[in-house]
């Protein structure tokens, strides 16, 4: 009689284990949109209107230095004779996506000179007197539209610590 109870318990435990694994596998395959993950949301919800405003604003204010397609200047990582760097690309080949939304916003608004250090000199002008906060955010959203989903997700994670003001 004891042997029968042990077998029954073993079959029941095995059944529960299999059921648990199947439930876990099924649930893991379903994206959880209820959590409101900002990284996922930013990848999925770049608004086309904001991208278009950003593209137009970029073309009028930024393309002269950073290139018509945000490709930056050739040899952008090499210093100019005055110690500044050439304007970098804002597509996936640059480093823009390494920075948070907050930092990118402040650089566009205040210019790069406020971030100068003995080893870094910037020629990025301030646009806070020419562009509204919404236009600056739209330009940054336009940059994001040039990046793939993985890069947008990575940048969104960085931005959780320093979001748009």
C-alpha cells in the first residue's frame, strides 16, 4: 500500500512539474505590455508626427553641420586644429544613442561648451533661444527613428535615469 501511494505522489509531482514548465514557457512567449516598460514603449511608440516635426526642424537647424541624413562629418572622431571635434553622426554609427534624453536635450538647448573639460572642447552652439522644448524633443525623437529597435531600447534604458526635462 505504501508503494502505491509513493507512485501516485510521484506521478502527481511529475504532472505538476510538466504543467508548471508548460505554463512558464507559454507565458514567457507573450510580451508583457502591462508592465509599462519605458524601453519597450519607446521602441514601439515613436510618433510619426513628432518624427516629421523633428526631421523638418533638424533640416532647418542641424543638417548644415551634422549632414542631411544625420551622417555627421567625415573623420568626425579626429580633432580639428582648434581642438574641437567635427559634428558627429546621429544615426547608429555615432555615439548619440549612448546618451540619455536629458543630456541630449541639454546639449541642444545649452550648447556643448558647458560640458567642456581640459580634454574636450566643443563647437556645438546652443539652440535654446531658437527652438522650443517641444522642437528639441522632436529632433531627438527624429534621431531615434534612425536607430534600430535594439539601439532605441538601449538608449531608453539610459534615459530612465535622466529623462527629458
